[in-house]
C-alpha cells in the first residue's frame, strides 16, 4: 500500500507543479517548449527522492513529536527540498526561499486533502 501511495504522490506532485507552472504562481519556471513535461517529471522524481530520505531521517529523530511541530518541520523540509531540486534540475527554478515555502505549503495541502500524507 505504501508503494501505491508513493506513486500517487509522485503523480499528484507532477500535476500540481504543472498547474503552478502555467502561471498561477509567477515565481516558478519549469522547462521550455516541449521539455516542460520531462522537466516536471524529473522535478517530481528528485523531490520525491529527497523527501523520502529526509522524512526517513526525521521519523527516526522525532519519534514522538506533536503534529503541529511535525507539520512546521515538514513544511520547512519540503521548502528546502524544492530549493535543492531547483538547484539540481536544469529548466526548473524557484526565485526566492519564501516562494519555496509557498509552493511546499500548496503541495502539502493538496496531498493532505488527497490523503497521501500520514
């Protein structure tokens, strides 16, 4: 079941990034021309790998944390993962650190509503 939710999270992240790149949030730039989908899929994959590694470490460090604390930590970690992904993947950029927090909040909210965040 975890594998299925991981695949759904990957697909949902790619769709959200694509929608945001259409101009809803002007500080995200994804791909050029025909490479937009390839870039979005690479970004979603890199973001998923980074989050998988970081979340595994955090779960070991903070076994018993309050949900509000874990939400804030997860939001900052997701923003960092987006920022790092923007540095690792060409044709993907986020202009400024606070913008990464906004995008991370949108991704977290949609994934929470979809039931993919545990």
